[in-house]
C-alpha cells in the first residue's frame, strides 16, 4: 500500500541533512502536510543559503547541530551519506522512531500502478550497468529512466507527471542501509570488494547492506559467477516464490546463466530449454568499450532486461546505442601510437584492477587518497602488464611501496606534488616512458579530493594534458 493513503497532515518529520536528497525530501514532505524540521551539521555559507530557501517555504531548518533529535519527532528521513553511528539515529532508535532514507521514502510514496524497479548495486560498475539497462529498455520501446544514485531523482520519478513502464535503479550501499521495505522486480549485485568500511563498520555489514537489494525479488536475483560473495547473498535472501538465481560469467554459461561463447553474448537462462539451448543476444564488439569488466556489466544489464521480458534484438540494439559516461575507460587520444585512456572513476583498487586487466602493456598513472586501502594484491596481479608507473597524490607512497615489493623492475616516477598541475607533469612523464603500442592509463585506485574537487575534475585535467600533448608534443 502506497504511503499516499496515510495522512501526513501534522506528522512531525525530521530530515537529516541538506544536499541533493535532503532538500527535495523536505519539500515533498512539507507538500504532503508534514511538519518538517531539517537538521544539518554544517553552518557554512552554502548551507545558510539552502536553509533560507527552505525557510521561505515554511520549513524549519536547524544548522550546526545534526546530533540532537528534535522534540516530538515521529519519523526521521536521512540523506544517504549520514553514518549509522550518528547520535541522532541512536536517539531515534531509543525513542522508537523509524529511520528511512530517501529511497525508502520514494518507495513508500509510489502509487498503486507504479512502475516496477530493476535494481543494481555493487562496489563498481553500477552506473554503467544501469545506463546500459536503460538503453536496452528504451530499445525495447519501454518508457523508462535511469534513476536512484544517478540521473533522475527517485522522488521525481515516482511523484512526477511522467509515467514509466519500468525504472532502472542504481542503489548504493548507503541507500540500501536505510531502505528496509524496498522490493524490486529483479536485482543484481555486480561484485563485492572492500569499500566504505569506515561508514559500514565492517566488510560483513557492507555486504549485508548490498544484499538487501535481493529481499523480496519476484523474478530474478542476478549474481556474478566470478564473485562467490554475490551468489552467497542470493542464497541468504528472502525472495518471492518462483524467483530465480541468474548468474553472469565471462566464460561459457551453464543453465540459468548468461555468458560469452566465441565473441557472442548468450543467454541460457531465459530460454525454453536452458539445458540444451542458448539464445544469441549481441556480439562482444557491440559493448562499448569491450573491456572484460564492461562485458560483465553488459551481461548483468541483459539479464535484468531479459528477466523483464525484453527480446534479444533490443539487448543488441540497446548495447550498440549505449555511450559510457565520461571518465570511465574513456579513450582520449592516440598520440604517436600511444593510446591515452581516462578511467578517473577507478577510485578504489577493485575498479583499478578491472581497468588494468583491459590493457597490455600499460604506463599507469595512479595515486590520490587511499581511504585505508592496501595495494599489494592489485600490484601483484598487474605487474606483468606494467611498462612504467607515474605516481601522484597524497598517498602515493603506499603504491610505491607495493611496487617495490611486487614489481621492483618496473620504472616508477614519484611526483612529489599534490597541486592540480601535477597531472600535466604526470602525462609528460608517462609519455616519456611509453612506447608505440602502449596504453597510458589513468586508473588512480584512489579518491581524488587531495588534489581535485572530484574524479571528474581529475579526469578533465588528464584529458586536457593529453590533448595539449597531441597538439604540441609537450604538456
């Protein structure tokens, strides 16, 4: 039953946090008749400007104190980034007050004829997979949107005037933690690797929050055959009767799996006789770019689309039409036989490992904020592919030490600077190390905030330096 059937008039709701999800949540709840108080840790110029806009709408905003639960609160709606150990949430739990995230709120506000959700999570690849899925659904003639952690906000999608047949939904572990009642038509966990452990507290808690995406699935739980932890989450999930476990693999698929056979993406899950038959969906060449981990993303997207009844031709057409977002294995230039690739979105070791596996030989540009990561496994797996390495950023020493242990013969340039101009120097050094046929790959395995506002700005700096090199021969 949609929450629209519940009277919100006079219900006292506390919204935890301003920002991209807190502000629209506050406005929606206020519009439904709730008495809304927004609390926020920050009291800077931006927060004050946002607060002034909300106050002009009649919404109470309390800046500089996000820890104290306002008196009389009957529900807390939190932005995804607020950690579960905040005193505000402990106070809410002690008072018996429910805590929802913005995704939970959107789910509860769905109307009786709301579009079903095809949901995607994982440590890496979520955005690409959801956008591939949306492209496939569009190719099938379905009214859809990429929503959730990307694209259209979920609140806009469920409350707006536009109607949808199905939604392609990206969900982060933060969002899933605060979304106890979300029930997808079908869902996928792409992979699991240590990430955001400072927020979740442990790898077990992180995995458990990812696994929430499978709860109550009605048709398919899609998992990664190469990542047993994702299959374990399927086994632990409480799903609807008849819901199937569907695997995807870069190898030859078994029954109830999608995989690759001689350069063809094939389906042995949604066919009449999956013991003996396979349905051709697309060619590997239809995937852009055809890097191994991106082919895995395409298979996961195809599995969700097929679970929704999409025909094979739409899978092929949707993958052909898809264009990846910037800074995700993006070809920048070919300069004198050396290819320069921007994967600034590779902000952790798992993503960087997938990126490094796609090329050989490589001059690798890496470094930034490690976020507690270690690099021995990444370097050991990638050492044979490395022509050279250029290190930048605050925590580059951690990568340098791993290289010394596992790839001592690989030339390393350690740029002892963290200003934004370091990227130009890094590209110049990479060009010096590279030979025709090599790939210069920006796959930092680290966050960007020590030097750049975000990974987009880091990728733009790399691309600008490469284009200058192409035009002038120097950066």
